[in-house]
């Protein structure tokens, strides 16, 4: 109650400020009392609900990797002794496991250091190879930062990039895509499942359009692989990025699917001894590759089981929260989505302070790569979210290891803290009194 | 050696006992749940070859769980909020 008096007194002097700034100030008071630090020895660990940022390794994956970290340490490219041969055979087995998950041929899989490298390779590599005839690349505004940044680099090299807007539900407008493709378009890059709002793009349709216009189609499937069924031939995908640590595999490894028929040519980004078909030179890290292969194998077996379980838990979380508190918005299309990634905006509550208040649960607002800056997520801006709501968004991630108890605890805590923070919010008070916030004329001081 | 109900039950009990030893809350709950659901799903399998194959998979998983439980114990950490 003291806090309320203090903040109301403070806000008497903030009458001229726009609403999101007022909220920020109110909750800055609350935030000051909670600082970020590592856990003490006797403190209990928070629940992990941030499966889009990274995932814990499945014990079966670690079990497959350990022999290659301990005894089978040979370089897979050593041709002259057993250490090399056994390492190579493990690497090729892993390659097949990755290929089987996406219905590709093992010869079409290139091991990389992660989806960021795979994205960089595909976009820069393909664009630069066809530079003489084709100078146009199309992508969307909701792509991962590495895709957008690669495109920015290409722009500086003289390429023409179109950043397609998305509809308010987060999906690409297929009509607009068709109209944007030109004679000199070499590549279209659209991610399969968005890491911030969980929206699933119509990749089959995009693939069909691109194939008919003779344009290469790259998709960043880091959040989709192993979670939804993927078939690169049905989808008519030419390049696909895969990340190890999003599918319960090790960090530091990923893969790139590069179609052989019809052949995709690309300039390699990393030169050297010609490993991985010359596309990515460097010693393939056998233990990591084995881990990625095991993770893909497990994902294929567990796909249906995990999907139904994650859907059930996601419904439970959303229904619980939305039935107890009003003015909660789910960002992104409600149907065309991966259920395990839920982005909710809580009106009249500031996102960062809600996160701090929920310190028992590991959550995120916006993606891990952009949470350092104070700007609201560009993905939410691209889907047309109000700036207030964009600042109030939290991403809940549910995965293979989530339990009902964790989901219930998260929902209860969330409801409790949102109610508490709204109590302190003068904007909420005004809304309760029936004032329409949009009609207020905020004056400048 | 035809697989008998006793063998299946014995493997099930061993798997559940070993799974309950995982120090990590998430791994423990997952293993217990997954083992139970897997045995339930395969309850009505008749073909003896299939049964033998599943039992072998189960035994391999039991070894894996034993190893991973030991590793988990070597690197202990605090309990999570829902356990405390």
C-alpha cells in the first residue's frame, strides 16, 4: 500500500507524459527493488519456460555424445587410421539421421555451427553466386536478426532487398509475395515458425510460388524442425536452416539442407580444406554432429507424442490466464501456429516488470537476441501491435520436459502479479473508471 | 526365449525405479511419464518378434537411464521451485 501512495505521488508530476512512459516509470519503482543476479546455493531454481531461447539436452542425446568426447576423439577427415574411420562413420550416421527428419538425402546436409551460420551461408552464398544476373532478394520483416542483418550486408554490396510486410496475424501475404517476385529475384527467405510469436508461415504455398517462378526458397526452420512434420520435397524448399540447441541437442551445431535436384549453387562463406562439399570447410565436430543426429532421431520418434502434449499444456496455460484476467491479447494467428510458443500482451502492465515479478519462472519478453535493448520487439511492431501492448508482452515457451505443475504455477503466478501490477497502475484506474485512454490529450511539458 | 508377462513387468518396474532416481526434476518427471506411456501404448502388441524388439529397446533405455542418473548425481544443483 505504501508503494501505491509513493507511486501516485510520483505520478502527480507525470501528467504530461504518454501512457507507455507512465507505465514504465510506475514499474521502474517496483523494478529497483529486484536486481538480476545468479542464484544462491540454497535458493530454488526457477521453472524453465523459455524453450524458444534454448532447450535442455535430452539425456539420450548426451548419452550418444559422450563416447565421442571421451574415447572416440578422432578427426572424421583423417583417412588413414581407425580413429578417423570410426569418427567419420559416426558423422555420416548423424547426417542420415538429420536427413531422415526432413525427408532429404544425406548428401544434401551440411553441418554448420548453428542456424545463424546456416542462414548467413544461404543468403549471402546464393545471392553472391547469382550476382551477375540476379540482384533481388525477398525476405519478411519478422525474420530472425541474422537473416535481416545478412540482407543489410547484401544491400551494402549493391543488392536490392525487399522486406515484405506481414499481416496483423503474422502471416505473409501470398498475393503480395507473387507480385514482388521479379525477373532478377534470386532468393526468397521466409522462416517456418517464428521464434517470438510462434506463427507458422504457409511454406507449402510459398514453395509452390517460388518453384513456379524459378526462384530459390530458403526457410529458417530452427524452431520448426522436430516439432512439426517437415518434407522438403513436398514443401519445395531449396535451403533449410536447422539448429541443434532448439531440438534438445547440443549448442554450437546446426545444419543446412542444400537441394541437389535441381542443384542450388552457392559461394561458400568459409574456405579451407573443402570439407562438407566445399560449402563449409573446417573439421566437423563429431561429438556435436552425433548429438545433433541423435536429437533429430529422437525428435522424429517423439514428434506426435510431444506435439499433443505441448498443445495440451499450451491450451491449459492460455485458458487459465485468459479466464482469470481481462485485457490479455495473444499475438499472432491463433490457428496457424506452433502451440509451444505463446506470446501474450497484458494491457496496462509493463513487460519487463512483469518478468521481474515472475522471478520464479524463466521467461522472456521478445527474443533472447534482442532483449538487451529497450526497444520493443520489431516482430510485434511488424504485426501492427500498439506500442503499449508491445512493451507489455511476454513469451511463454513450452517443451518436451514441461510439466502440468510448472504450467499451473506459471499461470497462477502470472495472474497474481498482473493483478498486483495493475492495482498500481494509474492507467488501469482510469480504464476502470471508464475513461477512454485514446481520447486523452497528453500534453508536452 | 519367448517374452513373458513377468519379464515385461520386471523391466517396467526397473525402468520406473531407475527413472525416479534422476536428480533433475524435469528429466525425472519426463522419464517416469514417458516409460509409463510407452508401456501403455504397446500394451496390446502380440507379435513375439515385435515384443522382443521392444524389450531390447527398453533394456537399452534402462542402461542409458542408469548412466545419465549417475552423471546427474555427479553435478548436483539446487531443486526447482515446484519441488521445494
